[in-house]
């Protein structure tokens, strides 16, 4: 089993003993030992995954890294966040997914207008199974718990990923003060309800929802 650990806050170190991981193509920055790199078609899910991603616009170019030693991954000095999955599903944008254990399955899921508001399009990436996943974020991510009694509203540009049994809905923060130019500038939020965890990054990306 590959061992995931942080080397500082912006580099992922993965110890391999003959096993493999799937990582964003070009994200390797260094390695020790013997490693083999293989580009995977369609984000690692074969022909079906490749066709799905072309239809949905969810782009993911992935390589398989296999060997003995330690491989280091990073992407544009972004923060790295480790997520341990124990059979649940992680929903995350392909651009924020740095590396996963090879045993985890990846695919796409429909998000509709909720995804468009966060600037991610109609589809997003889902990761399923048991193992480690590493996410990139713009600044250190925080993990917020959602319960049935305590829903959570997130700025679309700050949303990073989520797990659990959560429903996602667009909510408008616009009122009469917004219409006359005295609002808080947070016209659209994404509300999460149910039971689960939401990962939020401290630096917002530009989104459709943020421009409303």
C-alpha cells in the first residue's frame, strides 16, 4: 500500500514498495529509487472515461507512477491536503486533484447549475473506494462539518471538495441592498445540507456566482 505524507505543506511524498499511484500528469518534482511513469488515457478510466470527459468537459490528464522508493508531487506551489477515504465518495474538481492511490476509482458526476455557479461546469470528478487522495488548494484548506441541524453556506469560489451524504443547492444572498449597490457582494452561495464534510480554501477563485 502506498504511504502518503506531507513534505512541508506544498509537496506530497508517496512511499512506494512496488505498488502504484495515479497523479496529475507532470506533477512529479523529484523521486528516489526506481520509478516508472506511464500516461493513462482518459484520466485512468480507459476509453469510457476518455469519452465521458470529452463530452462533459471535465479535463483530467493522469499518469501512473509505479516503483520502489519515494516520489514527490507538487503543482505550482499550491497547498496539499490529504483525504482518507474509507468507502465513501469524494467530489472534487479535476484541477484540484493531485494524486490518488491506484485502487481508488475516478469518474464524473452531473452537478448542473450548482457546478456552473462555482465556475466548474456541469460536471465534476468523483473519487470512490478505500485509500488516500491528495488535493491542491489555494492556501491551507479548512474542513467544515455539516449536520442535518446545521447546514453550511459556502462562497462558490472558496469551495474545494466534499464527502458524505450532502445535497447541494444554490442560494441567493441578494436583497434590496444588493440591488441599490450597498450589498455585501456575496450574491450567490452554495448551501450544503445533510451529513458530511466540506473542504473550503481561503482564497476564492473567480466564478460565475461571484460575478452575479
